[in-house]
C-alpha cells in the first residue's frame, strides 16, 4: 500500500474570515475559536494581521502564547514595520510563521501600489529576507496571483524562495480562476520555477464565482500541499474556500486524490457551530457538510434507500463529521453522568463547575421539553458559553409580556444593574419583542439601532428551542447577540441583553459615557 501525501490545512478564519463585513471578534472569542481549531487539528492558524490594529496584535500574541500544537501565523505586508510587528506577536509560539504578501498583478501594481514591477519584486525579496532573519518559517503570497503575468510570477516566486520563503502561496484573490485554469497555473509554476521543490505550494481561493473549494482541490491534484480557507467559507466578500468542504473532499475522495490531512473530522460540526455562533453568521441549510439539510433525506425514494442501506444516498457517514444524533435523546430523568457522557461524545470536555452549570441548564430545559436532543444540547452549550464570555453588565431576571388580538403589546422586564440593584420597568411596542426591547432600553439607556433580527428553531416540534440572533449598531460598531429559550420572546430578550452587554463592555473599554435613551 502506498502512503498518502499530507495536505496541510491552513485556517484563516481569524484573519481573512474576520475581514467578512459585519464580523468583529473580541479577544476571548478569538481565543475560543483558536482552541477549537487546535482540537480540529488544523496545521496552521493565521491568528490575525498583527500590524493592522492593537487589538489584532494582542490577539495574535495571546494565541501564540497559548495554542501549542498548530503553527501560528501572522499576516504582514511587505513592509519592515509589519514584519517586525508580526514577529513580535508570534515569537511566543512553539511554531511561529510570518506570512508576508504583496500585490503582483498589473492591475494592482498600476492602480493600487502605483509602482513598477522591478520595485515590487525588490520589495518582496527584501521583505522575505527580513522575515527569514527573524523566523525560520516564512510564507510569501503574491496577491492577485491568478491575474498576474505568469513570467513575472515565476520570477517573483523564484526570487522569494531564494530569499528564504518556505511556503509560496498562490492566491486567487478575486475568485476569478476556473478550476482548469487554476490547475494549469499550479502545473506551470511547478515546471517553470527552478527552485520550487524548496518550498511548499499553497493555495488561497476566494469564492466570488463559487469555485473556491473546487479550485483548491484542482490545485491539490497538481501538487499543492497546503490549502488555505475558513470555517463555514467565511472571508472577504463571498468568502474563502470552505475548509470543511476541502477537508471532506480529501477525506472522502482520498482514493482518487491520493492525499490525506491531519484533521480530526469528528470536530468539524462543532467547529462550524462555534464559528457561526460567535460570528452570528448563519450556515445556510443546504450548505455541504455542515448545513441543516446536509444529511436529511426528504423524498420517499431516498428515505427508503437510506433505511435499507445508508450508502445508497449518503457518501459520508454523518458521525465522521461529528453530526449530532437525533435518535439519542435525554429526558428529565437523565442524570449528571448521562449528560456528561453525551456531551463528551459531542466533543465537550467540561470541568466540574462547567458540568454543574450545564446540568442545571439541562434540567430546566428538560422540565419544559420532553426530549432533549443533541441539537438542544449543542444550543444549551453555546448559551452557556455566551453567558460566560460576555461580561454581564446587566443581568436579566424576568420578562413578562401581554399581547394578542386587540391588545396593545406591553412588556415588563426586571434587570439587575451593575450595582446589584433590581430595576423594573415597562413599555408598550409594535409587537411583543418591540415592547420588551423598549422596556430594556428604558433601564439600560444605550441608544442603538437594531439592524438584524432572526429566529431559528433548533429542532422540530412546537416545544423546540428558539435561537434568536440579532445585530445592533451602536456608536459606529456592530454587536451580535444570541439567545435561546423554548419561549421565543425570552430568547429575543436574552439576545438583546447579550448584544447590549457587549456594547456596554466596549463602552467601558473606551470609557464612553452612557446616554439616557429618549423614551416615547
Ligand atoms: O486573498 C488574498 O490574496 C489574501 C492574501 C493576503 C493572501 O488574503
Ligand atoms: Zn484572501
């Protein structure tokens, strides 16, 4: 039996993914994603772009200090200050990497950099040299490589490998390439860059035409041995290659591709949920691998086939990607040990205090809902995480609403303020959620605009948990809030408190005054 070549998985959820419009992660959230990426087994985590902001610098530093198994990379433009900052941020890692990039296409050289090709080539080479003097592991990316004159690309890659680049990355920055063209470009690079065997070829594909994952796989077929992408396909504009799609294509079609990865695929579903949860970016139901319908069979013929033999209509076993089982349910008589073992099977290893809290939340839910499924447990765990992550400036105690046909929706809410005092207020609104939000506004006094409001059912049935995601804009910043409950008004209130507490924590960081909300 021949051994399969390894394809390195480079996760850039915390860098390119964080560039998605509307995402802004706190340090704790980045840490949590990084820890989960380590459990998933990615080879490289691009933890951020250290020189881009003090917050990014701090996050890259913190990840480099704590997350030991993967290589930790920071992005850097080909400028000395960026490279030095990147090194400062990652030098605490067991396996640090500087990833430096510069544009290479005519369009970028003329309209973006306004420099001539030789100047840019020199800048690339001196930057790689500088990075290599600091760090043994250096990745170089010619940005917009797929629209770059190929002879110039060969020269640039050769010179940067000579200068010390250990990985050369070929970005399809604008998602323009076709799979056949991209594969051809990788093949030509292998044939025409004389020292290419001294570096690993990486690819970084954007999804503007929906070809990011197919382009990445086409490159792997031609010899690329590192693929960059993001969980759930996050990233600039239409996103990057979705890592779960790339990984499962390699795992499922390793027979044809002759390659494998170091990934623990059973962590895929949990990673996807965590990233969606933290970013507030939902996963579309028909998304490959991790969408709600990915393993659901609707038509009678398909259902009949799967009952007779799973492989008739399923090319992957859902358990291999850590998909929660719908047949295993817990109920109100289930004990702590049963809960612990089910949570462990779902990938949650809790310490005693986390388990105690999870058990308390589980019992509350089991009282209201006959059967608690894996999906419910995952939702409970994300709620628990949210409560622990976000400083509870205000805590919600009670919500009560009267509404209905011919009624004026009226809400009474009771919160505990930062001084520990219980404050109660009431308001009317256009509907019950509006009434609750108005009542909360009267107490908290943080003017904001609600820009997104979404309710999803975690499972089927009228007793399902409702998961509410909202986004508010406050002082030019966007804050996501999530909340779950079998009562969707309570879930909506929790989501609002979650977003407001984030906004309040940010205001506290920046020492902004709280203004009273004009009440109607
Ligand atoms: O898309 C791109 O070209 C990038 C580079 C910085 C690698 O993200
Ligand atoms: Zn990119």
